C-alpha cells in the first residue's frame, strides 16, 4: 500500500483479501490482450480505494 494518509472509506486488509483475486485475474486478462505487454503502474487497491472515496 502507498504511503498516503488513510481515509475512512479505504478497504480493510480483510475486505481486500476477498476481492483481490478477482481484480487481479481481471487485470491479468487485460494485460494478456494488451499489444505492448507492459505491466500496469498503478496498484489495484489504490484505484479501488479512490472509487470508494468518490462514491462516498
């Protein structure tokens, strides 16, 4: 996880453990279809935390 301040809307480690396999599989499927094959540079957990923050 990054060194930023945690927000109340952030996922707990237990909740992240539940959804991480699904999101990682989705990301890997997208990377397999990417023509360049370059890995992603942003952490999935941070993206999901941002979505939860905006939704809140």
